[in-house]
């Protein structure tokens, strides 16, 4: 019996040692995999590209008049005669005909409104096609859509202006007449993601000085007892505010001629952060998490400075560059710049990933996935991969 006990104990010790060795090997393999993954991530983050290859293309004669916007993982292309949804591989999902003289689109997540600027036609779409439309009483100056499909439109009757609110089916929900002296001429409009708040920037003359007024209209319970449903408003003497935009659910931004203001609040937005500059603002760009501005420099080797901020107004990075761009946007987290023959990709940390030329004339440029881009040329549309 003693011999068997000693034998059993030795067996148990060997078994425990085997388990420890196996666990040690698993931990080593796991650590190697983590280090390898970190190495790959660092490589891909730091990597720059110098060429590209075409993975898909279409030849179209109408790319000059056709415009593209990103919509729910695909692209909505539209012109004066047609609206179509295409995949990132350029396959058509659906296509519809329409008639507009000067179509412009505003997209928010899974919804888009196409407005006939200086005309009277509004059309609302999602990934399945047309959800609603309407003919406005006056000419359209600007239209903006919420992520839920509600639309705000600035209309001009020639004497007065109107700011109307429409449902996803095109039905009129509310209308508000404005005058040049009270509260001013509407310059831009934006809607919160839930469709409750409409943000409008007005411009008027006060004491011989240009003045701007930013108003927040609440179409929920909080605005029921407020005059004209305005729950908060801010006046800025001597300041021009041509652009407003909703960022996240609680943050919005007003772009001033000397900087920008961040507002925060879901029901009653309040001023949160003001950032001022003493340089000329050349361009602005933004998405739900970012506000970017480009300034002109006096340095002949670095013509521009880019400053990028988060939705709270905190500086993420500043970058000097010398790219003669004509268009700039944020697409899938990257900053894209291009002119007729050159394009540049900058990542979310300010690192230049690609700068190069193309054969043909660039009309538009989008990021459509990991290292994949949609390049709209005068000769057709290409899906490209940087190499």
C-alpha cells in the first residue's frame, strides 16, 4: 500500500507539472500573439503609401453632372434626372428618375434629403428609396435632415423668409416666418439627431454693425411654453456666423468668421466652449466627433495650417502643410484633400498617409473602407486601394 501511495503522489506531481508547463506555453503564445498584433497595428498606423491600384471601375459620361454622398455604408449618386444607390463595388441597388434644376443633398446617417436649390422640390430618401417628397410654397435656400428623417428648410419668398419643418413623408409639421429685422436673415439651419432641436443662425444689422443671432427651437415638450419655441438664443455683435452644424446628440457648433462656438445640451443648448483665432479661416470640415479649420499662413513653404478639434472644443492636433487643395472633407475618420489632379489622405492623428497625382480630372473623393477609396473622375468612377 505504501508503494502505491508513493507512486500515486509522483503521478500527481508529474500531472501538476505538465499542467503548469502547458499553461506557461499558452501564456507565451498568447503574449507573442498580442505583441504581433501590436506590431501589425503600429505598422499599419505608421505606414505611408506612394501608389494605388484600381480594384473596380465604371466608365460614365455623366460624372461631371452627377454628385455622390455616403449613405448607410453605400453611396447615393444623384443628378438633375436620376437618383440611385450603389454599393462600394459600384453595383446599382436601385435607381429612380426625378426632375430638378440644381439638386443639392444633405445626409445624416441613414437618411438624405435632396433639395432643388432655388426651386421648390424636396425629396427624402433612405437605403430603400424615396420615403417622401413635397413642393414648397417658396424657393429653397437650404435644407437639412436629422438622422430620423425630419427635414428643416430655409425658404425665400422674395420679401420674407420662412423656416419650415417637414416629416419623413414630406408632410409639413411647422412653419415659421422670419423678417430681415426680426430675428434677421437665416444663413444656415441644422437639426439634432433626435429631431427635437432646430438650430438656426440669423444675420442682421444693429447700429450699423453686422450682428449674428443663433437660436435653438425645441419642438418637444420643453419648447411648448416658449415664444416661437425658442428655448435658448445667443447674439454676437460684429460677428458673422455663416454655418451651424449638429455634431453628436448633445453637441452643436456655430462657425464664426473668427473661430467657433460649441453648444451643449439635449433640450436647452447652452454655450460650452468658444475658440477664437486671429487668422483668416480658409476652409472648415467636420463630422459627428470633429471640427476642423484651415488657415492661411505667410510662410511660402507651408501655405496652410490645419487645426482639428474634438466635439468638446479641445485641440486634437495642428498641422502645417503646403497642398494646393480645392476641396477638403472628413470621410470615415480620415481627412481627404484634393484638387483637379492631386489627392491627399491624412489620418485622425494628423499623419499624412498618401499624397499623389492621378490620370484624369478629380470630381470627388471618399474613403469607403480599410485602405479603400472611391475616386470620381471626369472619365468615370474608380475604387482604388493604396499601395
